[in-house]
C-alpha cells in the first residue's frame, strides 16, 4: 500500500512538472512571435522610407543635358558603406546596413543617372600570319575558280608575312534604350568599318531593332569577325558568294526572339545592296539606276534544349537583291546586263562541353550550304538575240574541332563549291563548269584568353579556265587581343 501511494505521488508531481514546462515553452513561442511581428513591421517601415527617399533622389537628379555634380569626397561609396556596416554589425555597433545605404543613396543615384553612356569599352585585336602556297606566279587559286572568277576582287594572301588586320572595337550602353558598337578594320592598304551599329535594348515582346553598317545574320559564319573563326580563312563558298569578309552592308535589321522554352529567333534585314560577289550594282552609263534599298534578307535560328553538356542550333537563310554585270569593250561596244540574284542557305552547329579544364575533350561540328540563282537580261544591245546571263551554283563546307589537351585543339574542314555550276554566258554559251574543293587541317594553342597560335595546312583541287590545278597551302597565325572585348556569339 505504501509503495502504491509513493508511485501515485511521484506520477502527480511529474505531471505537474510537464504542465509547467509546456506552459513555459508556449510563453516563449508567443514572445518570439511578437518579436518577429515587430521586426517585420520595422522592416516594412524602413523599406517604405528607403523607397520614398530614392524616389525623391531620382526626381532631383539632373535631366538630359545637365551635368550631375560630382559626389562629395566625404560621402562613402556603396562598397565602403557595405564594408563599414558589416564591420559595425560584427562588433555590435551602429549604424545598421539600412542606415548606411540610406546615407549613401543621395550620392549613388545622381551618379548612376549621369553615368549612362560614359563607360566606353575598347578592345584591339592584332592578327598576323606567315603564308605560303604552291600555286605559282598566277596567284592564289580560290580567286580563279571556274564559274566564280570575276565575281568581285579576291586576290587572297601573298606568300610571306601578312598583316590580316588590326581590329579596333568600341562598344557602350548608351542609355536604358540603346547600345552601340563599332568595329574598325585597319589593313595595310587602308581602314574601314566592318560594323557600326546602334541597337535597341528595351523594345517589348522580344523585338530588337538594329541600324547602321551591319554584319548580316544569315548563315553561321557570316555574323562572326575573322579573328573568331576556327580556321584562318573563310570557306570557299563564302569567298565565292560573299567575299572574304562576308556580307556586311548599310541598312536595318529586325529580330524577334519567340517566347518558347527553346531558342527560336526570326530576323529580317533591308540593305542598300552592293556586295561585289552577288549583288553588285554598276554606275555605268546604259544600265538602269536602282534606288536603295536593293537587298532583302530573312533568317531563322532554332536551338532545341539538349541538356547542360550539349548544344545544337539550326538555321535557314534567304536573300534577294538586284545585280548587274558590265563589260567594257572598245572593239564591239560595251555590254551590260541587269537582273536579280537569289541565295538560299542552311546551317547547323553542334557543341559538346566535356566539363574539363580549358576545353579539353570539347567537340564542335558545324556546316553550311548555299545555293545561288542569278538571272540577268541584256540591256546594252550587244547581246541581243543571245541567251541571257544566268548562273545556278552552290557550295558547302563541313568542319569539326576537338580539344585534345587543355587549351589545345585540332580540327579538319572539307569545303566544296560548284557541285552545281551551270553558267550561261551570252557570248560563250552554256558553260558546264567543274567543281573546286579543298581539305584543310588546323592545330591551335590558346596560350591564354588573349593570345592564340594557329598552324594550318591544306590541299586544294581547283577548276580554273586553264584546266584543273592543285596546290598546297600553309599558314602560321599569331593573334593577340587586349582591352575589354565583348563576348562572341554562340
């Protein structure tokens, strides 16, 4: 009996102790809730005060055309404010981070508003190489390919040392609405703009409008500058249809990035037209004068999502523009023709990221195909009764590169033009020209993010007006970049 009484007494005492603990815990939880509610109210009040203060500073900032007063030397920068606040917080002192930001905002807001367009990024690319081929005294064979010879001036490199270009790049965010960039190519025989573009940054619904001298968005390689190529020179199809520097012209470009879960871009362009290879317009007497714009393009890019290690992009392109041919002949009279040229193309690029150091194990495979249809009519009278001047031609290239070691890559490229090469000359008649092709290998060493050494060797077989000729081509390139250069396209 005594044991039972002792057990009941202990059980009652334990129950009372548990009740007291639960009551104490509930009181602590209630106190924490009240403290958190007070902190939230204080935080909301401080945020509201900060927003009101920032709104007042923006309203008081200099308008366009005025000059903002330089910040006082006594007022801390944003970095110093955060640093000082962190030190004070760590030691339990004042002021708080909120007070630090509040005190420095009066300096930071006018500085940010007045600084738009003031930051100019400048970069320089030096690109030089040693070149040798076995073509002989007639010069580089790509400029003499049957069916394509005479489409513009394509002299090619000379045996010996060549300064390809000194590329000067300038870019800046102008204001919240525009950004601009210009690329100047300085060569031994002169200088000129590769690009000079003003581009919108805040159009709605995924639209972007660009104006100025623009590198066209057609194809894959055309948008890139020469120093960003994986090989020293352009593929034969680019040299034959657009020239060594690709298609670049004065005009407008409008693109639309679709709101899809994968990359989908549509673009169209309107250019003056004046590409010597495919859209040449002459000012010779007797030929019609066509007011600009004379060249129109459209392109599409689509990139499905293949995961973090793989990237794939396809493209389609179409171009249509005026084209003229003029021949001066004192014996039988001058001759001229006028008409249209249309070019259709497709391209792809696949990239594999091995997730290793400096590109080791990475793979890049890409290719492009273009078909050109040119139809010109005689306007001079010399070719009356003869067939018109027409061309149906194509060309393509396929290339692949592999990262064999960190910063080391090797690659192989096969390019061919004139698989279709039907040319009708009013005087020579129907010419079934042969094709030209080339195999090129490359080994490059990217010493750092700013310097590159590249060794390239190729063997070409070319159809010329004098018959088929072949030649070896060798090059050693040295390229350096300094300054703040923008990131390259995908």
